[in-house]
């Protein structure tokens, strides 16, 4: 996939994103992230979310504590939808368009978090190390970086319920998803065919396809990548519980300590 193709990801998918994610229990996920934060940081206050999508996770987390949150995403359409949610609620979150491989924020945070396996979009260890450097630049000396990733076991299981998924979204959109996993390459493909319908939902007025490719990492592979960085691993959690991840885990949440900048 070229850099241009990557830059187009989520531009059209943004219009159906909340429907694609409708099975996600954001409140439970936010509860888990909140528990992780308080387990590893004594006084968390200022937080940064990377790859926030339409903002639901940060909004859910904001409801749990006295947090100042900046939520960012590379897609301007996603951020505009997040800002619309903010306008419809009491939220004080600041939503910003930011590429997490080039974070342009002149401030520091107690916690940086990146969930929904967004790191799986980084296919090379060098890209993950670049993300680590960008996060380091915006973390306070005692700050923590929380991110999750999915494993090959998860991809094998996910095909059963992700493949051939279809649905409708507001503003006359409908979509169809195909999901495939190449175990040899460790690449998970999600192919979205998205159609914009007329006002009567009878005629297709526009079609668009987005192909999402995620590099799926084993626990050992991710540990090796982290070990080659300056970060210290504070914890690795299995699923949505504070229990240690292992080779059979489907989704793993890592908690890293910010290295001190010399």
C-alpha cells in the first residue's frame, strides 16, 4: 500500500464508522483503560488519545474522571464527526487532526493511549519505533503509554463474524465488508465497499472501496520491538482484564514507561 493510499483510509469509512463499531462496548472498554491508568499512574490528569476515530472512547473516558483530554486522528472527517458529538454533549475534549507518526503538539501529557488495534496499521518495526519517539516527545517524565494490538489467534477467530458483514448508516450510506487473513504474511485485510444512496435509498449515487491492511503481531514479536526501544514494559494485559497476557491472548494491552529524555 502506498503512502497516498494510506492517507485515504477512513475518509469514506468515517461516514459508516460508528455502525461498523456498533458492537463495541465503549463503556466497558473505557472502564478497563481507566483501571489500567490508575494502576500505573499515581495522579493522571492530562491525557492524549491517538487514532481516536469519532471520539467515543475519549468521551466515555471523560465521564469517569476529572481528566483533561486531547483526542487526535489523522482523518479530518473523523475529527469533524467527533467535534459534532462534542457539540451535542457537555464534553470539553479538544479534538485535533494529527498524524501519530508526526505529532505536532507543544505540550506534555501524563498518559498517551492508542486503542482499537490502531498500532496494527504499522507494518514495520521502524514505524512502531517512530511512534514511540513521537509519544516520548509529548509524555511527561513519569508518563505512561498504553496501546493494544491483536494477535494471529484473534484474526483467525475474527473471520467468522467480520467476513460478509453488511449494514446501513445514517445519511443514506450502506456498506459490505469482506475480511481475510493471510497467515503467511501475517496481514489481516478488511475490504469495505461503501455506497452512497439517494434520498429514497433506492439508487446508488456513489461507490467507494477502502482496503485496510493490518500487520498482525505475536506477543513475542511485539516484545522484541519494545525491547529494542528505550521503553520499560510495566505490564501486558490479556483482553480486558488485569491479568498477564500470554501466547494465547487475542488482544493484548501494553503499558510502557516513558524514558527520560536526556
